[in-house]
C-alpha cells in the first residue's frame, strides 16, 4: 500500500464559516476533520462564534428600526 500524501487545507476554507455561520462551520469541519483535525475544529468554532455575534446584532437591528 502506498502512503497517502497529507495535503494542507487551503485558508480559503475559512471563508465558509465566516459567510455561512454555524452551518458553514459544520460543513467545513466535516470536509476536513480527517486531514487536519485542529484546523477543522477552528473552522467549526469560528462558524459558531460568528453566528453568536451576528444573530443578536440582526435582532437588535429589527427591534431598533422596525
């Protein structure tokens, strides 16, 4: 058997959890959890963090302006 070549995960994947929030974090985590476990965990946490920051902001905007 040949050894699989370990490829680095592109930093472009970090935009998935930033733009899609927790859902994007889960997608990025599932895609990369086998190759880069620590980076996958970071993407999951970033997605959850962005969701926890953005949702209250949107609620505040709705309450303030409507």
